[in-house]
């Protein structure tokens, strides 16, 4: 494996490589085709959704060469003096391109004074400059700044889209990532391409086999084994608290990450309810799981005596929110099990 981080090695190099942001790509391509390019753009979305990658691609599509593309991390570039220096630098013509592009990441980290200074620059920008701002916290960007930018919202990619990308990357790296394993990594990444590829790199560098299974991903990442998840779900379905708590105890002994366990339980119970009340939607949601897990969830969903319902899912949602704050990470899950099987 290359020592280069996978998320850098497989960063999208063109608009056609961007996954899950078609609405943004089409809008930017339309602006390029109509030559109605603005002077300031604001990309908003959660981490790892491709904001900086798309900004770089857009900068190149605008005709800027590397020497005229400047990336700034606002987390370390927060003061008024920094923005004043930026204003002086922006006034200088590009070296070899027709435009000079400034990509400012985490722009919400600018100080109030810096935002005020930056506002003046946005109001009267040099004709050759385009600003592309990126943020994960739009509410912290002043309305006066937002109103002077074209704002694009980046969506969280689906788990399926992330899994598809992971399978391709693993193949390019000489390994086979089984689909259930890819789905598990995608779930752990919580909608972040970057995080998913970091997890994949850890798995590939640790694995001794060229074929990566879901159990192997679980062992390397601290995710729960499939049998433990099944036993907890079975205990909830049968109203058997002790059985579910015994499985949870085994997860603790295996040093399973409780936040990850909660996320997977929520995902699987969601599938159960979809299979029960919207079979066609449910069938699509479980399509990429291993056959044994699909059969297990289908059995739970069609069991007329199953105690799993929407309140069970709500209890686990509350537990997932409390896991990080609890002095005993397993306690919120224990309470959720006891409450639903009381």
C-alpha cells in the first residue's frame, strides 16, 4: 500500500469523479458554460462531503493554475491583520492565470473583526479574484457574508454511495472488500467520504488477507460482532431483557465501542420496521447485507409476537445521544433495554 493517505490519493480530480453532489456539480458547470461566474461562493456541509475537493476542481475549471490557487485554513488565519494582508495580496494580479482563486476552509472560525474586514473585500473584490469559502457551521457565518456569496449545500452521501467508492478503492489497492464490510465501514464513517477512506486504510494496513470481511472490519475498528448485534435484537424482540443484557455484557468484554454499537442497532431496527411496514423499501435497505443477516432481520420483522416497535427505536436513539456523556458508556443501552422490556 502507498504511504499516501487514501483520501488524498483518491481525491476527485474532475467533476465526473464527484459522488453524491450532483446538484452542486450541475450548478457550477452551468455557471461555467454560461460564463456567469460569481466572485464569491460558500460551500456548506458536514465534514468529508467533498467541499474542498469540489472547490479545487472548480478553481481549475475557472482556468486557474496551481500558482494562482491559494488555500487558507481559517482556523489558524482568524485575525483582522490576516484579512488585511489577504486584501493586499488579492489586489496583485495572478501569476499566469486569468483568475486568482482563494479557497478559505472553516471560514466560520474567523473572528468578528476579521469577518468585518473580509466583508469589505467581498463588497469590492478585485475583478480577477474568486473566493470559495467552506464551512461545516453555516449558522456561524454572518448573514452579511452569506448574502454576498452564492451558497451551495453539500449533502451527506448515502451509505450505498460511500460503500461503492470503498469497494473500488480497495480493488485499486489490490484487495477485495466484501459488500457487507463496505457497508459497515460506510456506517461507521457517518456520511464522510474522508472518514470512510481513513477507516479503510486502517483496515487494509492491518488485514493479513486480501479479502476483507465484515467480521474483520468489526475486529479492527471496534465495531460489534454480528452475532452480538443479533442477540441484542433477539432479546428485544422476545422481551427477554437478560438475553439482551448478556449480549451487551459480551460486547463490553470485547471492548466494543458503545457509540458504534448503538448506531448499528439503530440501523438494524430501522430495517426491521421498514421490512414490516414498507416491505419494498425494507427489501432495498437490506439488499447489501449478508444473506444470513437479511434472513434474520426478515424473521424478526414478520414475527407477529415481536416486541420491537417504533418506541424501541426511539429508546435506542435516546441512548445513542447519551452514550458519549455517560460515565459508563454501556449504561444508556442497558437502560434502553430494560425500559423496552419492562
